[in-house]
């Protein structure tokens, strides 16, 4: 893991550690440059639907001030499929877990709207590309499951992870490290991106 951070320098890393808890205590934030947050906090999102609840409901939020504007960067772990139910509703074709994730994404969007710009990263646990439509309909730009970068399975055969930008920002690049010998304490593939923010560049 140390080699991964050394060979992939960035301003911020969000690493979801595997293991018990699967919530805020297991989310590790690494800051790799002189860019320092002016605020650190947690966002609790909706954690129940159909009378059932899940503990996977937290996002870390770092707030930066760049050029007099606020930039919120989120690292999250949303509800995995099956934590509520894998049974699809015959009318909607969606599982309760998918419905709950949509509510959690709404919570993220509502919180992000308080800032000038936002970068949403981490384990969205999306099972299918359509789940990210809630972001693109609001003018957000997605990296994974996008026309520009295609769809990448980051957990087994699903596009669980993503990096998403609020309006006004763009990707300079988006990539998955090609080396396979990194030892990371997670079963997900890592994602890296360089983001352009109003003339400033931050990884």
C-alpha cells in the first residue's frame, strides 16, 4: 500500500478499508500534498427502507478553499446490494438496495449543493450504470460508466466505484492503475483522476 501511494501521488486519497464496521471508522483519508482541508466532517445518509436498516451510511467530507471558492470532496461507502434485499420489485425492476442507494445519492447531492464545487468519490456500490443517472441529470460528470471513459467493473463484474464532478469541473484524465502487484486492504480496484477546477488543477 505504501508503494501505491508513493507511485500515485495525489492531493487526496479515499480508501475504504475492508473489515468490520464498514462505515466511518474504516474510511481512511490520505493527504499527499500541501493542499489542506479547512474542514473535515461526516455526512450520515439515509440508512433504512422497507423497515430494514443498514450500517453502510456514511461519507467523509473534506472541504477545501481554492481561489476563494469552497470545494467539498467526499469519500463514501453506500449500501451494498443484498444488505436490504436482492429481490427486484416486479413493477420497477429495482431491488430495495438500489432504491436505498438512490436515496443516499440524493442526500449526497443535497449536501454537495451547499458548496461551490464538489467531487464525489468512493464505493457507490452501483450494480448497473443506470444508477448513476441521478447525477448526470443534475449536470454532474461521471468518470466510470461514461461515454468518454466507458464502463469499468471495479468490484467483481459491477461498476461499484466512481469519481463524480459537480458542474463547472472537468476531468483531465481518469485511469485505473495497471499494476496488479499492489497489496491493498480492499477487494475493489483503485481509481485515479486528475480534475480541472476553474484554472486550478488538483489530483
